C-alpha cells in the first residue's frame, strides 16, 4: 500500500471534514456535556466512512447527477438545522436557575437519542454529500487498485482522528466550557452557525 497516497487522503480528508459545521457543533456539544460523546464521535466517523466509500467506489457520479435527491436533502437539511438552531438559541437565552440541571432533548432520550442526533446532523447536511462523496470521490477516482484503497483509508482516518480528538478535548475542558456563561455563549454561536448554514442552503434552491 502506498503510504504517500494514504497521507494525501488524510490531508485532503481533513480539509473537507473539519469545516462541516453541523457535525462539529454536535460533537462539541456532546463532549462538553460528557453525554455519550464517544458514541457521537463513533457514529459520525462511521457515517463519514460510509459516504466516503460511496464516493470513492462509484456513488459520487450517481449523486452528482441526481438533482432530485440533492434537492430533497437540501430541504430536509434546512428544516433540521433550523430546528436545531432554535433549540440552541432557546438554551442560550434561558436563565439558569440555582442547582438546575440541563435536560436537553438528546440527553432525555439517552444513547439512542444521541445517535439519532448524530445521524441527523450528518445525513441532512448536503455539504457532506458534496464534500465527502462528490469531491473526494472525484479525487479518489484518479487512483486505481490499492492506491484508491489507500486514499480512501487516509480520508477515513482523518475523520476518525478529528471527531475523537474534538470529543476528547471538549470532555476534558468541560469544567470550563460547561460554566453557565460559557455554555450560553457556545449555544448562541451554535445557533448562529445552524441558522447561517440553513440560510446558505436556501440560496442553493
């Protein structure tokens, strides 16, 4: 296996995966709460691996030609991101009461809810399809045989390293990031990010 090609895949994968805001915000949030945060990282990594595989081995061309599918995903993504942003905004504006514990929807649903949330921020994000499936798929299509496998593994490794690092760092800094004032700032920034992404998606319709 060509190690240099694997490194190329890792570098390009990182540049595509790291900027995907909805996933990062969700992983960061769960890490701060220390609520099934490694389950969240695992779910996002596995989904990225699935979409990367689809792109590398033929799915990218099919998706790029399916305007109906991309349109449907875009609409669903706008709705999901708007709702998620509204919940984050509500949390940011909420006045914390003494000894009051946060009871977000994902936490009340437990591990299953966390996994469903991770699936939502991944599957309903059209940018992920364009970046990991279409673009990385096209770049990976320049290789053949074991080199294509090496490139795909490199991009998958970038996803795994990033999500677990983000989740671990957030959990370790949770004593700072979970303070009420800091928490509200983070929730506010997440809300702005979700609304911004939803608005950008609306302009693509």
